[in-house]
């Protein structure tokens, strides 16, 4: 494995830790971290139930936290790691943030941006899918199995 893949897995594990926190709060278990220059500057997980806010997705929470850390609205030197493929709303937020790299675990076959708006990301953004996909998907499946 290359160093990049190892780093992607490390940061995805950090996002999975966030997803587990969401799971423990009875939130859909999606977690995200934003990395800038090798340092995690934002950690977040879904808070839609907690905040009674449909826009409180992990990615949106992470974008806001990272922008606060950096003191600006653009994340041009950052990478987002998220356990599930972003929805179109989150992909739009990522577009406006100008983030250059998105790494996600599981594909969202029902509501992922690639299904509805595959061109929505910033033209300079690279998206990498499938990092620890089985672990990310397994947590989601476990959550929804408990709900049924």
C-alpha cells in the first residue's frame, strides 16, 4: 500500500469514530473529518435529530467547523473524509467551499450525489470512493436493522 492509502484509511477510521458517536446518539451513523496540512481541523457527525435540523448532516457540520478554524469560507487546502457518499445538498456545500479532495467510504445508492448530480462538485475536486467501504456500510446496516 502507498502512504496515501494508509493516510486515507487512518482518517477514514477517525470519521468512523464520529459515525459511532452518531450511532450512540440514535442519529444516522455518518461521520466526517476535515484534514488540512496533515492535521484534523474538524470532526463532526450527523446531528439532524439532536438539532431538529434536516441540514445538520456530518459534512455540513464539518464544513462549518473547518471554516471557523481557518477563519474563512474556502477549504482549498483541505480534504474531507466521510463515511457515506455525500448527498446532493452536502455536495453543493462542498462545491461552494472549493474543497479539492473528498474521500468517502460507502456509496449511497439511494441519495448519493453521484446518482442525482454527478457534476455538482467543484471542477478541481477529486472524489475517491470505497475507503473502508465495508466497515462504513456495516455500521449503517446495523443502525437501520435496529430501527426495523
